[in-house]
C-alpha cells in the first residue's frame, strides 16, 4: 500500500499503527514507513516554529507519539528510539509567545527581573565549568554549511530540486530517504543568534555518516553509477577541499587582537608594521590570552583529556571544521601545477556515529574523509599529500600511535592518492633531550637526523615504502638537510641544543618543498590531533618561507595571512592561544629566518622549487563578525 509524503502527521502515525497490528506486512515495508514517520515528525517542529501549526494540534500529536511509544516501544527498539528523539526535540522547542494587549504589570516585571537575575547567575557558573558559544562561533557553523551549499550548487547539483525528488522516491528507497535527511539538515534555516547552527551542523553530520556507513550505500558505491552516491561523494569532497573561511578567520582575529590590546595597552606609540615579525607575533599571543573569550579551564582540560587518552575523540564531529588555506602554483616542465593547502584535524575517530565509546585504543578513519579519498581516487583522479605530525611510537599512555595506524591503513588502501608522511614532533630526538642533548657536532647530528627519518623503524617517522626504495628520494632528503645547514646555519661545525631544534623545524619545511616537488599533489596538509598547535606552526613557518622565496615577506596583507594561519585554528577550535611549548619552537625558528643573510639564501630556494609569485588566498565578502 503506497503512501505519499505530506504534512498530515496524524495520518503517518495511523499508518504505523496499521502496519504493526497486521503482522503479515513485510518487514521492509514497515521499515520504510518508520522512516516516513520520522521524516514527517522532524518537519512537525519546523512547522510549529514557523507558526504553521497551532499549539492544540501540536500537543495532540505529541501525545500520540508518546502513545505510539508506550504501545510498541518495548518490543520495537526503532520506534522507541525515534519517539524519544522526537519528544526530546519537541520539549526543547519553546512555544510561540502569545500576543499581549497591554504592557506587563509591575509584579510581572519584578518576577521577570528576578528570573533573569537567577538565570544569569546560573549561566555564569555554567560558563566557568563548560564552554559556551559566542555569536561568532555560531556563525562559523552557519558559514561552513552555507559555503558547502554554495560549493555543491556551483556544479551540477540543485539541492532544492533534489530534495523534492527524494521526498517522493524515499518511500520506496532507503538510500533516497537517507540522502533526503542529509539535504534537509543542510538547507534548514536556523536562528544563528539563538544557537541553532551548531545543532544543525551536528544533525547534518550525523545524517551524512548514517548514509555513508549504510551497507546499501557501500554496495552502490562499488557500482559507481548511482546519482545519490555521486552527490554524497561530492559533499565529502567539497567539505574538505572547497570551504573558504579566511575572511571570517581574519575578522575574528582582528577583533580579538583589538580587545586584548585594549586591556594590555600594548603597541602604544608604535604600529605593528614597525616591529619585527617575531615581536609582533609575541604581542599577538599576549593579546589573545587577554581577550575576554578564552575557554574555561574545566572545558579545555576535559577536551585535552579526551584527545590525549583516546576516549571518544572525534574532532570532525565537534568544532574542528576543515577549510582551504591557499593555492600555490608550481611550474614544472612548462606546465603550472595548482596545489591547494587545506587545514583539517586528524581524520580519525574513536567513537561511532551515535557517540558511544569504543575500545580505548582503537581508531579508525571517519567515513566522510574516507569518501573524500574515494572521490579523489575514482572520480577526480587527484591526490593529497598528508603530512601527519602525530606521534607514531606506541606508548603506555597518551599515545597517538593508534591514529597513525589508521592513517597507514588508509594509505595502504589508496597508495597512489593518499600519500602519507609522518614527521616526529614528540620524540627525544625532536626535543634534543636524553642521549641527544650533548651531541653538538653538526656532522653527527645530520647523520642521526637522516638515520631517524629513513633507516630506523621506531623513531616516529614514516615515508611510503616505494619512495624509500628510490635512491633519488633518499638523496633529496640528505640534500635538504645539507641545504638547511649551509643556508641557515652557515655550515658551522657545532650546533647548540637550541640551534638543533630550530634546524629540525626548518628542515621539515624544506622537506615539504622537496616532497611537493617530488609527488606534485593536488592538495596537501599538515595534520596533528586538532591541527591547532603543531600543524598551525608548521603551516605558518612554511608560508613565511614562501613569502621569502617570492619577496613578499614585508607586505602587510601577506603577514596578516600568516598570522591568521598561525593563531585562528586554536581560537576557532578551542578558544585559546597556541600551546606555549609549540609557539616557542615556532618563534625561535622564525627569529632564525629574520636574519638578512639567511633571507637572501632562502630566496634562492625558488630556483629549486619554481613557484609563481602569486599565492591565492580567497577572500569572501560578508564573513565579518562582531562581538
């Protein structure tokens, strides 16, 4: 018996009653109608908020949902879970305020004032313990969803038309029903100031993951002929490759610098342009720390604990939105290769789509990133260089090795399109402590560096086996180390601990140039746990070297770009400044590169890495924010 989608919610419930009370009906028919009921009930809330549904009918339907749960929920988990979800959603929705014919009385005003005072006090206590969303943080979610819509619809997809088509076909097709939910969440209009955009984003991601992990989707993806699968792949591709939020990030950082500066009264009598870049950035760190939007310590500690102890850690399901940074042009054999830098948190998760904890040490690739790599491989015929900065050495506690194992597995599955490199950021060698602290010989240090990267297996480094079997690749690594020694440290025979630590940071940047030239990918990224500390400093240092190579290191607009890439990830994701230890490593290396002799040497690196002068950073209007 066919059933057409409409807004008669009572009829939807009657239909479910009929199916349950007639056991001869096939299970798949019941399954489809459960989806239809949930589909209609989700729109119940939308209609009520927009005023299309009066409160009497609203209450009556809510009681019918509870009745449905009480009659059938004990024997049908799907009905029970769905009913709980819908009732919770309805309960959270405020009733429209009735129109008032007159101003509130004196007693009503006193009562309202008392309620406001109590609620404000409770809110302040809550904000101390738990993170809260500033308007600009809510706008980030809304902006990300809007940019994803725009990117998808720039191509051949009209999401509104697709939603209308899927509403009809979803009656007979589970895949259509799942995709319709994805599009509905993506297109839903929400009150950004009321805090709805974060909930909308979470619903969108939950629906998308439900679609991507369904057996039917995986079966159809193998055939490479289903339009719904193609749309899902394009959504995953655009989510990681096309979202441009530089203008928004720049606006947020300028706002925070200004507020912190006002409190500190810093830069008095001098402009930022008159300061060396390293001094300017040191001031910016202080200004961020004094801006009135730092996350509460309890919230920050909780999130760090989850990530460090691998308990329910899934950055892409939270505040960590992937975004494109810039596009550079590499000239090679009379052709120009466009390479886009992107920023993402680790594309792994340690919980499932429904937020249940898995085994503590287990990590696996999140479904939307795996589908991004599938799209690169089978649809776009592109490749990404993934420079992971996560610890690749197994430890008893606070290990990141499980996430590295998951990334290695992804590389094994897509060896030509997901190009994985792991660069140690937490070993004794990286910190030059323990047995390495007293080895001041530059020659011995360079030998150890090469041994750790290429010839030893448990030092925190990884390169694809096929690269390591190429003698030219090994030679290029050795030359990169030698070039940094000569151009930055003057080829001196001894190096202090601080010089060796700077050496490592700068070699990582030079290695990135070498590998970009070696594999010529379409995308590349530095990536750590959240990509707000380690990855941010590597992104900023590499960008500064790009500026030196193209004689743009003194242009204010380019230095603004660098500071946004350095500061905004930690603020937009965690509402705090970069971790102090990571920033000190960055600033120390940056000061080394401010030497005029060193800068003259680095300009010659363009002969090795022939890039065009223009670095494309997309600036979009309408992304400005206010306190």
